[in-house]
C-alpha cells in the first residue's frame, strides 16, 4: 500500500522515483517479440520502458509494428507523413531526425510507426542488406552505445506479431530478447517456432543475440491454469523468467485509449506496480550485467 501511494504521488508531481536504477555499462538493445498476437507484447514494451524511465534511466522505444499501438500508448504523433521507422528502415533516414520525446515521461523517447510500415515487408525484399537496415540505423545514432550522459540505457524494439522481414530486422539489430508469454494454454505452442528463428538468426546474421528475459503476462493467480503455465515456463527457461508476473488488469487495458501507459494512467494500480518491479528485476538481472561487461 505504501509503495502504491508513493508511486502515485511521485508520478503525479512529475518526479522520478527516489530509488534510481544503475545504468548498464552499455546500451542494452532488447527485442520484444512473440509471433502470437494478444500476449501483451506492445503493452509490455511501453510499460517496461516507462518504468525504466521513471527509475531515472534513458530509454528509446522503436515502434516496428505498422499498427502503431506503442506510439499511441506513448502519446507521440504517428499520422501518415510523420517521420517514422519506415523512413529509417526503407529510405535510410537518420534516426536522430525521427526520434520524438514522450510528453508524459522524462527520459523516454520514441521512434514512431506509421501505416506506411505496412508495405515495408514488400519494399525491403529488393533492398541490399535488407536484414540489417534497422541495426545500421541504430548504430548510427549518437545516443546508442555512446559514452556521454545523453546515451540511451535501453532500446526496446516492439515487433509486429509475425516472423517477417520487420521482425528479422529487429532480431539482427538486438543483443537481447524480451519475450512476453501469456499465462494460458496456447502460449507455449508458437514459442518453439520463435526460438528456431532466433537460432537461425544467431547462426547466420547475429551471433550475439540471446533470449535474456521472459515475462509472464495476463497472470491470474486465482486459476490453476495460470499457475500451471507459469510452472512449465519456469521449468523450461529457469532464470530467464522474471519472478514478477504481470496480472490481468482492466487498468492496463484502459491506459492506451487515453494515450498513456498504466505507469502514468494509474500509477498506484497492481498492474503499474508489477511492471515497476519487473523493470527493476530486469535492470538488475545478471544476464544484463554480464552482457554489458562482455561487450
């Protein structure tokens, strides 16, 4: 209760949390992917990003989904004609000319997606080095892997619910994967295909890619089903699974319709506090520290 009240007061006063997280040794580029739709992928992207920023870190969200839901939730302009990930991936526009600050949260920035991105899969087919265009754009941004105070601590890439060329670009661009898994029966069915794709990308395009973080979403502690899925996921993936599970929450679902994440829409809610704890756990994870040290 005390943590809920404290978080609500700090957010409403526009202040960052009193317990900032340590900055990673280098920018952590994390791909949020799962080809199964409806697992809370975009919701996890925007809320984890918001939670990290509220902890005093600098975060960039790259919206790679033509639906632009992450851009909507973070309240940034993404109407047709807005400079977007399409311009970066297809036309080679520098990201520095595309990035927008999130008006709700200090330290959070967004590369928005527009509907133009829907045609990018077809247009990328004929381009040279089509799988590495997002990686090239990210590495050219001075705040990614930079040395100064302005450096991004995290880049979270929100992928479309498919394993096409856009998701492939994300997998080549990233160093780590954050996989949201819905705590329901079908959740594990498509995961094998995703992990096979990851292994192919590691073998041929990006040997540094690792599945570092798995988060259980839409968890209902009242049901045996959620507990059973959670046990199965933890048995298979061990320490990669965050201890914090994200509960089913109406407040989390409502927030995007107001152009917000749940972190600002209802900062004292169970959903917001869960994402806050999940972000802290991820930021302090051994995997992240180890990868930064090796780089």
